C-alpha cells in the first residue's frame, strides 16, 4: 500500500457512512476487549473528540497513562526532536538519554538502578526474574516463592497473570506458572501465617509483591501499618519487597511514588503507565544490593530506546518544573470532596469514595443492580469518560494537569449520569 492510500484511508474514518468501528473494526482486530461504542480521534489537554465530533472530558487518560493530557507541547517537542535525531538503535550500544532517564528516576526515588522495557507486565516480569535470580544466588533458595495479594493486578503475560490474584484473568490459560502464593490484601496475620507455612520445611519465600494501592482491583489504598510491618518482616527475614507502581507511580497519588504514602521503601519497584505520558515504556528499578543481573541476564530489543526515553524524560522534567504534584493534591481533594457530596445525595446507590491524589474510586452499593459499566456508559452519554475498576467501582484517573473547572464539570456530568441511571 502506498503512503497516499494510507493517508486516504485513516484507521478511524470520520466519514459517517463508513466509520472504522463496530463490526467493521472487529472483523480485522481480535476481540480481546469489550469496547465502549465510541471511536476517538483527537485530543487536547483533558478533552478528546470522537469521530462524530462529540467532545468528552477525559477522566481515563488512557488508563492513568496520559500524565500531561493530550497533545502537550512538551511532548510534541520531545517526540519531534528525538524522531528527527535518532529513534532506535538497540541496546548493543550506549544510549545517553536512557542513562539520563535512569539518573532522573533514581534521583527521584529510593532505587539505585533501572532496567527499561515496554509495558507494565514486562516490567513486572523483570522484577520476578530479578527476585528469583537473587533468591538462587544470594539466599540459596531452590524453589523461590513470591507472595502476591488477592484482587491484585500485575499484567497479562503468563508470569504476571499468575502473579495477579484474580481467577477471572487466569481462566483458560492453565497451567499457571509455579512459584506464586496468594494472600488477602491488607491482612497482616494472613501474610505472616503464609510465610510461616511456606517456610515450615525449607526456606522458600523470596519476595512479596504488592501494589501500594490496588488499582484494577477496585482502587483500594494500602494500609500504612500493614506495609510498615511487611517492611519489618522483609528486613528480618531477608525477603525482597517488590512494589508494582505501574498505575500509582509517577505522581498519580500526589507523591512521586505510591510507596511514599506508606512511609516505606521497596527493594524493587516497577513503573509504566504514567512514565511516558502515553508513549509505551516500562521500567524496573531496584536497590543496588539486589541487582544480580549481569550482561545476558535479561533484555528487550525496544527497551529504553532513544525515542521513548526522550519523551519520558520530558514528562518527568515537566512534573517537576510545573508544580504538578501540588495540582494533583489540590484537584484530588476537590474531586474526592465532590464525589463524597454526591455519595451523600445518593446513599442508596453509592457505598464509598476512596483514593489518593488523582486516583479515586466510587464504589456502588453491592445490593443494587447498577454496575460500574452501566454508570460508565451513562457518563459517556453525558460527555465524561470514566473507567471501571471491577464490577462495582468506577475509577477517576484524569491527566495530572486537570484544572479546577474541569473537575467541577466532571462532577456535574457524573451527577447527570447518576440521575439518568436512576430514572431508567
Ligand atoms: C496496568 C497495570 C499492569 C500492566 O501493565 P501493561 O502495560 O498493560 O502490561 C501491571 N500492574 C498494574 C498495577 C497495572 O495497573
């Protein structure tokens, strides 16, 4: 196909007679997603437009990914500059901007070193491999076990879907990977007895892998006392603490990393979603004591290429330069206050509002028929994009540059959506 034909036939046609959506889309693309019935083609800041020209307030941000919203000038500049300079060369060579990004990340976190890849799942795979290698080489554990939490989410590759403590994601893909054990989240007694049980015969537990706040599992913040006790246990027993910061890292919670909300430091943590502001990049970071990787241990062809690193670095620097953390805290508070006021008005529908910074969830009552998907559909009709986090929780993860006026407008659209659900 010539470039001219490609331009004439864009993937999402705005021509109403033949939009590349619905059945036509599904006949070409595997139907692994349940998609909402709109096709988006343009974005600016916290707003996006569909192929019919309808405007939406974007409180999904590509699932907590578009940190700086859409078409941010800093990203446009970084993308353009780097694609004109050098976009990909592989890790056969030194990539200066990869080093710069690793320097920024380590200077702004508890980690000493970074490994770059392309997604959250891949970053978690790296963390799992690093923990296993550490267990074999430094702890002399023959069968290293990693404890993860129920209702967690760590990705869709075989190892990370096994780490994910939700049977619905594992169904149909057995056999699962060996080496994982699940405990209920925020339950210290269950964790301690699991460790004791696993270690009863021979020492087995190599690592504990958790989210500081469970995102996909329903926007459930970690309990401070729980995580502090885990840190103590890990220190006492030489167990590695891995935190999956894929969704909550990069200022999403009002702190640079989710673990800062819990006053602890992990030994290993992963980042992806917000890291490149919507450009695919993942990172696995660790303290130097557990960096047992050596040349040949692990790799990724695309990982940390000049293009994604330059964009991610521009996102990181903008977070700092434009006082975005303060905005996350202020807008987060404004949003939670507004959501709580709505919860008070509709107590028969809404059970709870919870979250940190700009990752918030509104849980619907268990004993009503209304599901998160239905409410999200109603919100789309009112011009607001939201994303479910499980069957009963609606998640609010706008770009971190969202304004006070946009939060007010989102709250208004949400209330309109609730009213329309009620009158159905
Ligand atoms: C989204 C997510 C992942 C998976 O990231 P992908 O980029 O989709 O592979 C892993 N962990 C958490 C906590 C996530 O939210």
